[in-house]
C-alpha cells in the first residue's frame, strides 16, 4: 500500500538529512528507499503535462485545448473518452462537447486530495 504524499515527503526529508551526515536521522532500508523513490517519480509524472498520444481512455483527466497557436487562447477542462464516438469529450453545462484531436495538446492526471 502506498503512503500518503505527506509521509513520502517526511521519508525523503529524513533520508536527505541522513545522507548529509545527520546523526539524528536514521538510515533508511534500501528496499524502502527504492519504493519511495518510485512513488516520488510516479507523483511527479502525474503532475506533468503529457502528450495526447498517451492520454487515458478509461478515466477522466485534465486536458489543454484550443484552436489557435496563441497561448492565451487555450483552455483547460475535464475530459474523458467517448468510446462510441471515438473522440474526447468534455461537459459544458450538461451538454457533451466533442473536441477534435487536432485541438487537444496535452493532458495530466487530476490531482488527488489527501486530507
């Protein structure tokens, strides 16, 4: 089971203090260190815009879209994939809006709230 982000941060801070020579911090178990580094990499990947070719078709995600090369003319919305229409769609006040693939530029996971 993965630890919360808060626990991950505490673990990595402890490791860094130990690595820098602090005798007040314990040396982590190498296997756990590897697992926590994998978790940190996964977390960073989930917070990074990725190319649309890698967008999921089984869940909602944040997408950047627009029909212009002007950076100020881009929108970020919640998207999902409609298997029947074979297009990405977002909801606009209850109506499905299909966005052409050429107008979708990047996607990222929806950040999760951890109380």
